[in-house]
C-alpha cells in the first residue's frame, strides 16, 4: 500500500505553548462470570453444609483440601472424597500490617497454614482469638463456622486455639 | 537443523461454556497426548504452554494450569502469553539444541467467562485506541469493508468461506458449529456489524489441546509403534506487522506472506492448509498472502469459524494438519496461526511425511 | 548437534523509579532498547527478532502488550515473541532469546523486559477479588513471610540477617546510577525502625515497586565478531514445579536446586563456590539472599546466613551478591529477572562502573517466580565456550 504524503502545512502554534500530557485516566471495566470448577464446586457445596470435603490422589494417596482438581505432583485428577476434620495444627504463619486495595480485615491480622487432621496439605486461613505475639508453630486450632453457611470459604469465619496441647513437631515436620 | 516431528495430538471438543476450571479443562488432553505418545511427564525434555490471563480475568492462569501436568520432579518449562502455536515454536527451537528429544506443548482458553470482543479491544494502544473500546468484531468488519471497497471480494465470497468451513466441520467431532445453510440463505440474513453477518464470525469457544514433539530417531520410534507417520516440521516461521490500524493496508497480510516464504511453503506442492482465520474475509486475505491456489484444500477441519478457543485455535491448526499427515491423508500440509487485531501477527508451519 | 555460541554484546536499562511519568510504555521500553543497541553499536535494522517478557498483563492493563509495542521496538516484519513465566520472566525471556541464537535460527536478537506498574495497581493486579475465596493474602509479602519464618526456624539464623542484607544491597545501589532507591545514610537502625509489614518482614526489607525496563542484544559468534567485550553465555537452565502439593518444600525448592545443578553442568562448572566470582540473585525480600545461596549450592544448607553475616556477599567480600543493589533497590517486576542476567553480563564485561566486582570473569544471573516454583538462570563469562 502507498500512503500519499501529508502536505506540509504551517506548523501549529499555541499561545501559551501546550504543556505535555503526563497522565490520562482510562477506567476499564470488564465483567467475568467466574466458574468454580467441578472439584471446587463439590468442596464448596459441602462447606455450605458444614463439612470439609477433601479429595484423595489415586496415585500418591495424599488428601488435598481445598481440592485442586488434580494432584499437582502426579498430574492426575483426584478421585475420592475424604472428610477432613475442622481442626488442625499451625505449621507457619504471618502477621499482616500492610493496608492494601480491597482489604476487608482490620490490621494487623494473623494468617496461618493449618494442617487439618486428615489432610496432607496446609490450609491457609485467618487466625483469631489470641494476641499475635502468642501464635506459634505446632499450636492446635479449630474452625469457627459462620452463622450462615454458604458455598464459600467465608463459611468459616476463622480458626481459633482449640485448647489442646501443642502437636508433636514430628507430626508436621515435612510442612515447615 | 535437528529434525522435529509432531508425534501425538489431543484436543477436547470446543464448547460455548465448558464445565470446569482451567486445570479440569486441560488435564485430560495433556494426559491423552502423553499416553498417546507413551510418555510420562517426568520423561519430558521440555514443556511449553500458551494462554492469556485476561480471558479469565486473573493473573497467572498458566501457574494454576501447571497443576495439570504433574511437574514432579521439576520440569524444564516455559510459557508464552500467546497462542499455543507460539509455544510450539519455542519448543521447536528448544529441541534444536539436541540435548533433549521430547517436548510437550499445550494451550487452553476459556473465552466464555468475559466479553471476548471487548477484552480483545484491550490489546490496542492503551492511550489512543483502547479507551474507545473498538471490539474485535468491529475491527474485523473494518477489514472486510476494505476488501469490499477495494473490489477484492464480495459478501458472497465471505459466505462461501463460512458455508464451506461449517460443512467441513461436520466430519470433525471437536468442532462447535457443524452445519451451514446454503450460501443464498446465509446472504439473506441481516448484518451483525456490516458487512459481517453472524456466519462470518467465529463462535465463542472454550477449549484446550496438547501436542507431543520428538526429534529424529525418537520421533520415528514413537510414531511407528503407533502405526502412524511422524509429521515432520519442514519449516516454521512467524512475523509481526505494526499494530496501528491507520498505517496498515488491512486487506493484506505482509507478515503472513513473509512467514510462509520463510517456512518454505512452496518448496513443494501442498495438499492442504489449516488457516487460523476467525473471520471469513480473513481466509481470503491469507490465501492470497500465502499464494494458496485452488489445488490446496483449505481447512478440512472447519477451521476457526467452526471452533475458536482463544489461545488454542492456532495450535489446533498445527495439530489438525499433523493428524492428516499421521494417517496418510496428506503428504505435505501448511498450518497457520494468527494473533492480534486484523491478522497482525502470523505463524506458518509446514509439515510433511517422509 | 552442538550449540552455537551466544554472546551478550549490548546491555541497556532505564532509570528505575516508582513512577516514570515522563515516558509512555513505548517510551520506557525504547529507553532500554536504544541503550542496548547503542552499546552494541547497532540499530533496530540490524536485529533479526525481538523477544519481549513481562509479568501479568494486569500490571499495566494492556492485553498482550507486545502487539502494540511491535513498532516501538522495531519488530515490524520480524519475529516477535512474548514470554510470561511469572517473576522469573525476565530471566526466561533472555533464555528464550539466547536459545534462538544457540539453535542457529538467528544472528542478532533483541530481548526486552519491562514493567510499568504505575499505570495500574499492582496489589489489585496480584490479588483480585474472586468470589467464594477469601482475600487473605496481601500481595507477595503475605505469601513469602511464612517461608521466611520457616527458614529462620530451620537454619537457626539470628534475626539481624535480614536487616544486614537490606542495608548491604542499598549501599550497593548508591553505586548504581540506574537504581530506583538511593538511600544515603542507610544503616541497620533505619531498617530496624521501619514498620513490620508481614512479620518477620520489615518495610525496608522488601523491594520497592518500580517502573523500568531492561534490554540486551544477543549475538551469534559471527555477529559478535568485533564487539567490544562480549559476555559469553556459558549455560542456561529453567525449572518449574507445582505451586503446592503434599510434601513440597517451598523454602528450599527442588526446582531451584535442580535448575542450579543443570546450569553448572551445562556451563562446565564443578565447583561453583570457587569458579563463580559474583552473582546477581533475585532477592525481593532480604531473607531470600541466604535462602537462595543455599538453594543454589553456594552455601551449605542452613549456613547461607553465615556468608551474609561475615560480609562475604558485600562488594569487597569474597563472593559479592547483587553488586547492582538487586531487586531490593529496583523492582520493575517483569524486568527484574532480566536485570539480574544483564548485570551479570556487565560484571564479566568489566562494564559495571562503580559497582564492578574486581576481576569478575564468571557470573551467575538468577530469577525466580510464582510461589518459589519457577526458576531461570544463566552463567556468563568473559571466556568463549
Ligand atoms: Zn498424587
């Protein structure tokens, strides 16, 4: 293709000269319908009835909660339902002090990896019911369910100390 | 160069709205392709995938998808934010090193979750064009209009492409749109974005596919054990044009022409070409750019007009061409993939039996 | 078939800053690309192909931005690729570009990585609200802090190690004119006084959020002939593992260990602690310096913090790490990995200026991403392979 040359006209002059544009705002809104997937949907439906439903890998026999569709290690679909207890052991944790966009929790708050009894992968969740400086590895916690249950992780409000003695470090060693 | 062949290809049927998340979408095709090649993930020399985060509105969708592979022990793995055909290219380059002899390539796309034509408008210059939200169908209509105004095609030509594609798809169980009214009836329909009618546009598709590549002796061994001919990569090349719609002649695809030349498309006669032309006028542009005459069968699978899972449809063209080499339906085939508005970027691969 | 030799013959980077309001995205990538071309004594016309890398598109809000950047990077009529492997992307992009040379496909490849986070919101981009999932993790720090805690526990490391790294890298950055953070007078007291963001990670132990770009010109042996001081690519490696699975060690991930061992093998290095002179390691939170030293086999397991503590990793020490100031001083996410690779090249070319490691002949560039699961590394040398 040939583009005809633009005839050279007189240069545009502005008085006072235009300042450079340093910023333009272009709000973009895109709407999505998020689908949870088959395995996650089973998990969420069970949660709305107050149950934690994990899935077991047919090859390595490990139990995933929440289920991820596959066992990422073996690359096969997880296939067997396993009920997991709503209590477990803290393997590691984090105190968040930084405000961020979309933040709903009051700062500071504690989140922890909780190795639930019957699961093989820690479940990352909000911890409440004790000062941040008293949280420790091996501490036993239990779920506090929300008043109304639904197909959402918000059905568990948080995990709180269960009062049980700390777990034997050997029981969670490979998760630290 | 090291000889590389496609030895297995698996795809799932494209649908308007797939049940399942990306892992559930892609895991079965990966497993099928690996089983078909008699390989386990841990044996793979290289893995590469293609996908686009904006389709599902979340960053790192390819990270989640890695759960479908079984990347343990850790794999040599890479990802392009491009159609899977470009992941295929990266794998072909990686296999040139000669230190590994197999590669897995996969792609997945869930176009159904958002408004695809509007999402694609965000590929455009973010300061001057994207804020206008020109949707992908409107841009294709601009291109179609330019073809008509230049006297290079008619609306009937567009309808003929659409009719032929959807009727070819009747033999393709993985296609989404598998029949067509005749051309006269198509031309009687109202325009969606003039001059494009609904039949000139692709369906919104969710889909996934996976492919296994192997080099030299390994490719021969895998293919012969399964009674198929390896689909050897005789040439592959890709090129990009400037995006700026105002500076391009939208009726031409110079990058497709150059890629076809560099891939050696015309070193010997072609039996068929699988072209990634989501809109019917684009097939006409591509055929002219690549010099594909009437003796070359176009899109026996039905092409992107029959199923257009974003990020997957280009790699599917390569796979469909390979399947026809595998079973002897073709001896030499061209496969093409495109990306960007109005055929901005184009990849051409030539496959042959030997 | 043996690989074609590949050399870095041009390196360019932008001035990194939290907001580069003075340039658009095309302006930003061209600033780095033109510096790299200038260093190589070439123009866009000499380039055969362009390989672009960046982290998620949500960071700028442009879908597959390589498409609209094709003209700005002189790619029209050429092959152009776009790599995305999370935080390791800058490294894997350079590796994809090097492979094009090593495979004999091209003679001169321009590779560019960038991030212009100021044009969107990085926290939003990383942690969008998804229905049926709680928003618990505030950005990357929320994910990595528990790993740091596990490391400290396992290694029995004293708490001041993170502070030492934070000070050391910012002192290095004072010698690097391109660095985002130039913190005159930085010391341990300053770092210790900064707020605890994600316990045990303090504000000054984290990386900044930067706008910036990095570019390199890679060339075949023939194309590198006549180039002043090429850096030869002696080895490249990439490894990935899943984000989480039962029994995964995310503190000392196997993908990183395997990647390093594959890298040393390819580069012909038997004793990396002796044969490497310096390393640019992806350290977005200060504690990751000792963690990665161990993962890379540059220190024994549980002993990485001792190298930091002894001052070995500071300029003038026996194994300087991140002489450029590292990710802790400049973090244009998509480009951060390529900056590691490019800074390693500058060291062995003897072109690192004020932050030059004396006599550096072999240098490691390292990048990682995702949940410590994607790794990309290369070794460059003044000596041709
Ligand atoms: Zn398993």
